[in-house]
């Protein structure tokens, strides 16, 4: 065997690995490493909202004079509340898209549409229930109570994952879009760098359980079998990016802002018209992104380059979309 490996230039005559052998071994380890996916878990309210978006968009396709705006979606829901942040969360999970045209509208993605068609939508599925599937699928440890919750919410049945469970697992394996809201930013800033922490140890900031769960679904923190939470590599990048963000910004990171940061980085320009052509976003959306980008210290003084925080946002965005861990760069490099 040693002679054979030597003939392939994998090892020396003394049995030491050659460069080619090291590369093959690294590739093997990478392929054998289980891929981890954050659980796409939705509350009952979020599931109802997703269905309302799908139904409103379907109505729009049948009636050209109808627009799938927030107001129309609320009318379909029969509710009167602010759903802006909830829509943004569904967008971060890749279940709906924000469409800019004559008016700002919302439409389901293919994945969101398929999920909205499932019977019994509206009962919700917790982070723990979906984690029982996603972590088992990536060969991670799970808590027995998660499995019980998975049966209770019908994402797991006697024959294995249900149709509902399989759809949520499929959604879990898709890329996520970077979104951070004010309360979530505060949670991230209070998360230890390397140690795990229980939710009760975090400061009481708004609905912290809801914030923690949403951060888990986006892959910024991970839930462990002992029900503690720990920052992921992507979460550490985002935490670094948030260092200079004033607490008054309601949504310090969101998809349109990231698109503008990407345009600045690739085009080396602060010309709004050129960025409109590049991103297909509306002019007002781009102006707002510039205002927030400067306030959050993502954009440098000239407006034509990104700061270290802005680059960290882009790196985190790439990782969230590919679900890969940092390889060439370490978090400490930012």
C-alpha cells in the first residue's frame, strides 16, 4: 500500500505525506464533515403571514388592479398591526421576496409557496422541534425533549419526518439572507465569544426568546443539546460588524442594505443612479441604505469604500447564502 501511495506522489519513501497527499486528505475530511443547517422554524403567526402573502400574490395574478402590498396582506389576514419586521424575517429565511416597482410588494419564493400549500399551516413549529430533524440530518446530538416536540407539532411521525417536516428540513438547507433587528443586535452583543450561555443569562431585552429563536433560524447562534446557545462563525462576524452601530437603528442589517454594500464594494462608487442600475432597487431605498450604512459605520467617509465592519457584513452574507464555514479568513481578521 505504501509503495502504491508513493507511486501516486501521495507519500515519500519514508511514509510522510507529500503535498498532493495532504490535499487529498483535506478534501476527504471536508467531504466527510457533516453540513450543518439552521432550523427553519416558524411560529403560528409567521405561518399564517406566509400563507397570506401567497394568497395575496395569487389574487394579484388574477386581478391586475390588486397589489400585494403590506396593507393588502393585512386586509387578507383581517388584522391591524405592524407586520414590517415579520415580513423581513420571512424574507431572511428565503420564503418571500420584496419586490420594488410601482409599489413595494411581497411575493412568495418557490420554497415559500410550497410551504404555504401544506395542510394545517398555522400551528407553528418550534426551533427545538425542527432542530430534532436538522441536527439529526447533520449527525449532531439532539435533546430528547426536542424529539417529543417534533412529534407534538407533527414534523415527525411514526414513519419518520412528515411531509411538513420534510418541507421545513428543505427550507433549513437553503441559504439565508442577513437580517438583524434592534433587539437581536442587543442579544448578539451580549453573547459570549466562545462559551455557551442559557437564555435566562441574557439581559431582558424585549421578547428575548423570540429574538434568540430568530437568530437560531438564521444560523447566527446555535442551540446545543443541553438547551444552551452559542455563537456560530457567522454570528461572530455579525457581532463584529455591529460594534459601531448606534442602538437607535431599528434594522441595522437587511437585504437591500447588503445589496447596496455589495454594489459599493464591487463598483467603487457612491453614485446612486449607477447603484440603481446595478441592484435594480429604487432610488429612495438606496438613499435610505446609504444613510443607515454611514450611521452604522459600514461605509467609509468618501462613500466609495467599505469599512472593516461593512466587509464583515458582506463576508457573513456570503456564508449565510452558502451555509459554509469561514475557511481562508478567520473571524479575528476583522
